[in-house]
C-alpha cells in the first residue's frame, strides 16, 4: 500500500489527493491537509483512479511498436521535414510547467511559431499589458470573505469545489450575483469569477478585464491541470484549433491531449502525440510517445490561487 | 486478566520518551510482532504535524520509529485493514467501532485484528488547524512539532520557542479546534477494542500509559509485552481508575451538551425542509459512500443503482437509501462530512437518525458483533 500525494489534473483548482497503489491497482484517497480542497473532491477526482488505470501508451511509428528513442528520432525527423508555417505545437494544459517550457523550446528550435494552449484566440484579444489578469488567481479563503462576488457567464457546477467557497461566502453575508453575458453590473470591490476555456467568447473575456476597475479582483477558472502555467509561460500565439479545422495546419505535435477534440485531427498529414494513455487520438497518430502518468511526473503547475505547486510534493 | 487496569510503560527509554504516554502501545506492538501473535502492524506514517498516511509494516524497528497519534490527521484506519493476516492497529473509538462493523460485513475476520485502543477527545481538521496556528498566534505552522489536548487546553508544542496554548473552548468559539463530529462524539474510551490505552488517570508526575485489558486478544498482547520484557507495569489504583472515569464522564457530558446544541438547530416542526435544503446541494460525487467505513457495498450498491443525481425526488434516492442504510449503523466517525465537497452536515444528519434508532431499539453499532437489526444478513455477512 503506497500513498503518493498528488494533485488532480481535472481543472485549475488542482485539488490535493493521494494516489494509492496496492495489489488491487490504483485508486485515490482523500488528502485532508491540502489547503485548496481540504480533502474534498468532485466526481472527476473521485474517479481518477479509473483514469490512471487506462492502458498506458506505447511508443509507435505508423502503428508499429518501437522503443522510445526510435519514436522520438522519427518524430523529430518528420517534424523537421514539415513546413513550419503549416505545423503546430498544441499543449492544452494537461502538462507541467517544465514540460510546456521544453515543448515551447523544441518548437522554437524547429522554427515553429504556431504554438497554442487552446486559448490563443481569447488571449490575443486581450491587450498585452492586461494579460496578467488571466492567470492572477485568488486565494480561495478570500472568496469566502469577499464583500461581493460576481459570477459572470460562469456555471459553478463545472468547478464543483468552488461551490462550497461560494456557499460559505453567502453564509458570511457576501453579496453574490450571477451576471449573464452582456448584462450590466457594478464590479467595484468585487471578486469577479468567470471561465476562460477554449470555448469562451474572446469578446466577453476582454470585456470583463476592461470593465473591472482597480478595486476588483478577477478569477478566471480554467479546465485541465495547468492552463494557468501554459498562459504564464507564453504558450500561445496562434489559434491552432481554428487553423486545424480549416486545414491551414497540416502537421501537429500534440502534447497530453484532453478528450473532446477527437474530431479535429483526422485530416492531418502528420500527427505526433505524446500522452500517458491510449485514446482515440493516439490511435489516429502517426507517431506516439509515452509520457509518465500525471502523478508520476516531477514538475509544477500554477493553481487556482496563482501559486506554483508541485505535482508530487518533494517533502513527502 | 480481562477487565484489569494497569499503569504500564516501555522499558526502552527511547520508546518511553517518544510515546504519547509512556510508550506502552509501541512496546506492545513490537512484542506482538516478536512473539508472532501478529504478522503486521497498521500504523500511521507522519509526514508533518498536519498530515499522516496509513502504513503497514512487519518490521519492529519501523514500529519503534512510528509516530504517536496525530490530532490533526483525522484518518479512519478501518478501511486499510488487510484481509487474511493477523494485524494490530491503533484505534480511536471510531476506528474500533468501524472495524467491528466491517468485520460483521465480512471484510475480514475480527479474530485477526488486534485493536489497541487509544482514548480520544477528538481530532482536528488539518487545514483549519494550520490556519489556527497562523491566525491565533501569528506563528509559522512549520515550527509546530506536536499537538495535544490536555486538561481542556489545546497545546501546540514547538522545539524552538514557547509552546502555544489556548483553551479548546476559546479555539472552537473562533472556528478552530476539533472536527464538528468529534465535538459531539460521546465515546472517548475505546471500550470495544482489545486494549484501551491513554494518559487519563495517570498521575501528572508519571510518564506511563493507563492500560485497560478488554479481551483475550488484549491479554495476549499484554502478556507478550511482559514476556519480552518490553514493559514495566503496576496495578492501577482506585484513585487512578476514578480519575480516568471522571475525565471520561466530563468529556461525555460536554459532548452530549454539544449534541443538544447541534441537533437543536433543526426546527422540529419541519425537519424535512431542513433535510431537503441540505441534500439539495449534493453533487453525487459519492465520496461519502466511498469513505464510509460501515458501507461495504461496492459498485453494485443500491444507492448507486437507484440514486442518479438527475432523479426528480426532493431528496435524491442516493441520499435517501444511504439514510435508510445507515440509520442503525452510522458510528458518527465524521469521515463523510470531512470529504463532502458541498459541506452537507452528513454526520450530524445520519447521527440524528441513528441516535433515535438507538433509543428505540437499543442497538448501538460498533460495540459487538450483533447484526444491525434493520438489515437482513447479506451474503458473506456473519
């Protein structure tokens, strides 16, 4: 029975939990000392053991199993042959800061400028000087003690661990208002909570930042483990999702793909996927490269509070 | 020997010093391994003062270096008992009650489990305990080396700098201190375990463990400790016995008073409205079921079959079935409430049902191997 402390890769809250490995396989346990979630988990976190028990990805080239180095060399060889203008590097936030940094560096070395974490469309619509608002984060205790909270085009059910903070805030007398897209609001002194996801309307994101004055605090909740880190590391610049769909992109290196985008990748001429498990996307890939499972990685992410946290605490 | 009480302590000065109260528990566990009475010991591995994880070992040296119980690491160890081996485990009363309930439900043989019970005045949620050190004393929580509740005082021990002390009442008025379920738990001495150990009744100038032998398995461990010369002991005096019981009585009175306060928040004329409101927040993550030590149903559980979140009952069938299932079995350990992501006071609600049932039918879960009266024996159940 081995207890490995880790964080949930389901969203930017990065709830603390334990991965427990024993003769029955992998399951999760509740890490009550984790400050962001105090041991509580949503259904995704509860079922994480099943996710981690998926078939690990093997290194392959054209569907044939090879050793990792062979697959890596072949991937580099083929990526070097592509036209950088129609090649992209996509990492949608399921990777650590260290992995994203290395991924960005590799793209640079190959002369590929089309990099994206799935949020380029939204980020590029925000003036550069204001982009720090996108990943600032808010200590969750501050939500409980806020005078006013505005939920702008935000459904807390997508981020269940935020619900208890909002309930506690209400009990503490916080004025809690839901605001629909385009509706007027008074944001002075408020904590504004909204969502920044690949499907978010870029104009709404920009409007939230522009309309917030200096007294307001903005929290953009995000799906996946580390979109905060990807944005902070500047892993954006080109709307790859749109470009893949419009066939502008012919070759793609996809790092730790989330589910829900499978339909995009069918028509690519070259698809290299690095992932920790087999999936519909890895089946489409020309080359696959295995990653360690998330809880086996040594690295950091940026959580909902804007803090850099280790995937596996080193003091454990 | 069963029913006898002693003051006992480890002969090894290092164990005696490290032990919470004289090191008897560590000495008895090591003796149990050395004498082959047990194969494994389930204990907790301390990460820091606010975090521990369960740990199984057969190595006496590892037992020796294990930590004394941690107040700010509210685990229930019953879920980690291995099947098919003789194992000793240190138990708070709620651990011991859970072990008995799990044994009834066929998870393991109770004869294989040696419960070394520890008196318990409650455990504390780790995150709010960390915050209490920072907010009540303005001190870095990393400087804390131990946490104790002694004589109504909550004490944070530190190697460097003075200990930090606040009355437990005051800490709890400020929103810190023990878990809510511990405040109204009125089972402080683990009388259902094989041994009940602690420092209640021990003269303040003596570093010893008050040990009550409660079963033949308890006798075995005590005898092993004697035989291996791991301990020294003396009979507990009448005065010490009475002192221990007085502390227990006082704790139970406080717990019962707290229960009256907590249970009194419900409007007796409209309890249903309260339950509907509280359960309306449920997101059906099923964590309360997963951590519930007395629930051993797995993927085929009725509550999961019938309790999808999208049913249109005012309380989801998931919660309704759990209420029914636990009304004669909830031991009030608080694990469900600890992990509920939407802060439903689950333990209080389940205890409201269970305590009423207890009054009506005279059955108290987790004290013996009697079957829960409302549940038909299922396959695999004794």
